[in-house]
C-alpha cells in the first residue's frame, strides 16, 4: 500500500466494514508505525483495488487488522489469495502466532478462516461499535528451522 491508496481504502473500509481508521491515521500508520504493514491487491491491467489487508507484527506474534475483498470481486478466490499471501509473509518474518477478530455473524469470513486453520479461542463482548460480539481467532504457524 502506498499513500495514494488511502482514499480508496477509507472508502472501502466504510462500505465493507462500516468504519475506518480515517485518512490521517492510516497515513500515520503507513509512514511511522514499524509494527504495521498494509497491502493492497489490485487488478494488474486496470489497477482497480480488489482487496486490502493490514497486519500488526510484533515477532513472534501478529494480528490481522483488516482483511477484505471488495464486494464486486468476492466469492472468486481472492480472499484465499490474500490469506495465502499473509501466511507466507508472516512465516517469513518468523511469526508463530497469528490472530484476528471477526464478527460472530460473519459466516463467510469465519468459513475462510477455519479453512486456513484458525480456531475460535475467545469471545470479545460488544467489540464492534454496534455492540456485536467478535470471535478472537488464532492460528499457530510452524516455523521452519
């Protein structure tokens, strides 16, 4: 992700997640926070944004902050591509534990995460602004020595 991607990320955060960190915070995180990494997936020809993922890494731990595919391209395997990318990225960084939060009602996302070996380990009550609970999900990653 580069600074020029931020307005599109904020737009998609709002329409997909219902909230966003906002342009100023994302710019600050992108430029100043050594623990945060943001990536975008875009169409090679049109440069249209297809997906986004943000992670926070504090080795040996990491947390997925946001992961989504824009609605127009969901159910096409791109979510799996993003997840494969992130898993390879954090493994390369010697991360052995990856976590994320997901809405209890988000069956599609939970299904994807379960496919990749994430387990529901806790409930975060009233986690989202609308009062919905979140599942804290965890995946242990084997590091090759």
